[in-house]
RNA sequence: GGCGAGGUAGCUCAGCCGGUUAGAGCGCAGCACUCAUAAUGCUGAGGUCGGGGAUUCGAGCUCCCCCCUCGCUACCA
C-alpha cells in the first residue's frame, strides 16, 4: 500500500463517505482485499509458504494501514472468505445455467513436469531487448519493456524450469461483444460521468472491433474453483470474482438486510477506483450484473488518474513509492498531513505528481500557517483575555452568511467529486478567520474595549467550531483535536450544524490548547528525497517503463506458440535459407508506426518484405544497402502487404538495431552459411 | 496508425451553453501588524491560454492541420 492507492481511491472514498455520514445519510463503505491475483501465488512460492499465508499477512497489514489513516470502512472483507466463495460461485452458476457463457478451447502454455497451465507471470526467459535472463512473460523488470510470453528467448517455467509446451484447454467466456448494446445503453444514461472515465469507456467500446469475449475462468490452482462439472483444475478469473466481493462483503456486514444495498433501485452504488480499473468497473462488472439481472449497477465511478512520485511513475517492483507503513513510522501522528497533501493535489483530471517539497510546502504554508495558526491564535487570545471561556456575544449575521456560503460550496464540490476544490473552500474558512483577527485586532481592543474583543473572539471561536465540522471528512484527526480544544465532543455536531455562527454558547469552557500541526523542516524532507535517490541508483527507474502492476494477471487468451529448446541440431539450422539481398526501395506503411515496406533484390528475384524497423531507420537511408535475408520464411500478410522473408538485424543493449551486412558488397542471392 | 484523456502564470489547478481588462492557492517582491509555530493581512509583479490556420462582430472555450505528455490498442516474423 502506497500513496498512489490512497490518493487514487481510498482517500476520496473516505472523504465522500464521511461527508454522507455527517449528513446522516444511510451509507455503507465497503471494501476488501482481492486475494486471488497471480502475483500472490508467486510470492508464496518465493517465500516457501502457502498463498493463504501470504494473503493473511497482507490482509492484516493493509487493514491496519487503512485504519491508521482513518479510512473508515464499515467492512473490510476478503475474497478468500467462505461467504465470498459462495457468493461468487452462485453468481457464476447462475450465469452458467442460463447459458450466458460461451465455451471455447484455446492454446495455453503448459508445464508438463508441474502438470499445470502457466500464467504469463510464471514464464521467464531472456528479454529480447536487454538480454536480462529473468524477464517475465508479461514484462521485463530490468528494462521495463512490456512483453508477451512468445517474445522471450528460451522461455522456461518458473515452476519446474522446463520449457513450456502449448496445450488446448477449455474455458468459459463472457460474450462481451453480444452484451455491448446493453453496456452502451447503460453508459448512455451516465454521460455526466467524469470525462476521463466516460471517454475511456467509449474508447473501449468504439475502438477496433469493440468489446471482445473475455474468459471468466482460468487454468490455475489459486482462486475460486469453477463450480460446474468438467472444470476441475480451473478457477474463476480474478476480475470475475473480485468485484463480486463488494456484494460478499456487504453480506458479511449486513447478513440480514444486505439485499437493500444491491437490489433496491433507490440505492446509489458508487465505485471509487483508480483509472487502471475503469474497464472492469464500468464495463465488465456492469455487464456481469446486468446479465445476472438481480442487481443494481453503479450510478457513478469517479475514477482518479495516477499519482506519480517525484516525476516518475510509482512502481512497486522498483520500490519507487512512498509506503504507508513507512510514512506512519517516519511521520508519526501526521496522517492528516498526508491526507491533506494527497487530497489537495489529487489526480482528479489528469496524472499528477507528488513531491516531498510540495508536501513540506503544503504542511508549512497551508496547514501550519493558515489553519493551525488561526486556531492557535484564537485559543491563546481567548485563554489570555477570557480564561478560556467563550465570551459574551450574539450570532453575527455576516459571519452566519459567510459560513452558510462556505458550507454550500464545500457540499456542492463534494457531491460533484471535486475534492480538491472542496478542501480549498474549507481552508478559505480558516483564511477568513485570520482576516477577521487581523482586521479587528483584539489584542488592541482589549486595552479599552473588552466587549468588542469578546465579540471578535466569540466569532473566531464559532469559525473554529465550523471548521471542526467542515474539515472532518478530509482531516478526521484534526477534527477530533479541534473538538478536544473546543471541549465540544459531547455536542456531536454533524453537517447540519455547519453554517451556524453561534454553535458554542457564551460561557462555554474551552479545552486545552495544543498545536494542530508542526513545521516540517528541510532536513526531514531531504532524508526522504535521499531515500528515493538511493533506490533510483539501485534500481534505475526506466522512463518508458510500462507499469504492468495491476493485481490481476493479464488476460492469457493470447495464442502462444510452442516453446523452443535452447539447442538445435545442424539439421535444424540447415532448414534456414539465409541469403544476401540489396534493398532497392523503402517506404513507410500507412497506419503503422513500426513498419517499413521494402523491396529487396535477391539476385534471382525481387521481393517485398515488411519489416518492423520504422522507428530505427529513415526510409531514404536504406536503398543500396546489402543485407542478410531469411529467404525461405513462409510468406505472411502484414497490414495488407505480402511479406516474403525477413531481414536480420542485431539489437544492442540500448535497443538500437544494426543490419547484418557483408564487409564487401557481394552478389545478391549469395547464400549465408 | 486508431481511440481516449490532458497541454492555461515559477508550481498545482479553476475557467459554465464562445462575450468586455484570463482567475485561485502556493511561491516571489513590497507594505502593514505583532495575539500567533518569523505565523497573519494587504498590495503587486508574472500568462502571445502547446503551435499554425479557419468560422464569428467577438474564441482559452467551435472546426481543420501539426507538436508534446499519459492510457488503451494495432503494427514487429
């Protein structure tokens, strides 16, 4: 769990829920651990424990971190629970029985020694780009290149070390192509969704051939067994079972009346997620729910974009992250500072950057200087002049109007999921307080007009009382401190009380003053930056790295070829017909970034070859070059071009390509042996 | 290449159906104040709104072309 997770979904969700609770709305805040991802089984193997032990450990760690940061789930369940297994199985069975699925056979990599199918992550081999010998089937961790298992040189199974072979297997697919009209209709009712979310969905629906059938089962041994006959050794696709977890966890929370949360048209279901989950929450899960028929679908999915860290993508595997459990140790009792920073800089409309310098700035010049300082000024003055009692005065109508306006602004922003704006309006209340003090100068009026001083401080105290209510969704720990300082916990104020400029009665004894926030000094920030720089040196952060770090495994429907053994016989080699040829012409291929269409003089004929080198060479520089060609490669149609043969090139460490050419020009068509 | 989301002051972002001198917070500069964690308040400097063209009486906002960032996707035999 790192700051990206918090900023992306848990924090906004918590703020929204706390706001609703403060408004006395009937709300349930449901979440849980998704425990069936393939990475879990890999960690388990690495550590020599069972997947269950791994998820037990992380479920506890994550649950604790959430609690520490004040993420106020009503239930934090887990997908390894019995209730979830039952719920997800029932869900699958219903779809299965009513014929919602299509049965399909596909080829998957299989480990004959371990006797099981392999997820991409279970296949390692040599990276074709950087020669790292331990690249995974979905990504090379060293250079960041995104791969598919077939890209690997000498692929081998991490289970047994043997070379995997392809094998046919049966799985059940959700025909999303057929459900597309339903999904489109669903989306058409929600054109008010955030543009990044709505646009993303349209992109899925409209690009290419639209939605494709997706397998809802996998050949793995960790997960929920597929509850139908003939499905031994198969489990539910983690993205099938994970969202059903929301239902399971609701059942866990409300064993008796969970249904009203999922089957009542008046219930508003809202998913708070990161942008990597949009397709699952806005398309696949709704499709599943509609196909099932008994459940409501999400009313809104205010997904956030990504949070970067000091200019680079957050990466778990590269340890480029600020971990919540470490933050808690190094910034003790500063949960609200992080909540504030992440909320005021949340990636609401586009990817955003978290920097420690920013964190320090927000703490020092906003939380300390504006909010903390205002509260402290008022408490100090009231203690000094009025023995810590709320002075005699009546409600100020101007102040009441102002507080009322602010309350509306905060409320409206929150209801539109504009958390940054909402928080800024809360801070404006504190700013107003500072202005009040500066203008009324109670430290001056006390000399000859104690009554006026009392009026000023009465108003100032009421502002703090309002702040205690308004900041609670964002800064719950601060709100609690404010209540201690105001000695106001017993009043149990909710949102309804905000906007009242006479919340605390004259004569009310305030509690003890304490500082809300401390300054964060430069050296503290430097330590954090230093810490990150160290990981940058140890594990360089690759700029172009494609972070494939979603919990769920990548879809493994991709057709895969048989793995090769590392040694070949001379006969194998002799099958190759390698020849020299001279490039005559070269031109770009329309609508393809990487392709060049070449004509090559082979001596005995001129042939057309398509080659994926457009990003390395300009077409003009190629004619006249003599190159090595695999002449007897089966022809293949690429982007409408009949390609006959393949040009050989070497690729260096930087990924740069070099032609394999003879030292002296030779006859075209000469054999290479 | 296709689709989607962005590109607005040093930084982080607002800017509704196009309407007069483009806004906020932070940072920066100056002034004021001293109750306060040298905190606060006021004032100010700072932008040819990614570039070019078009429509319009008028465009940050509409249309076309191009560039850059992010995501998905196609292409690599």
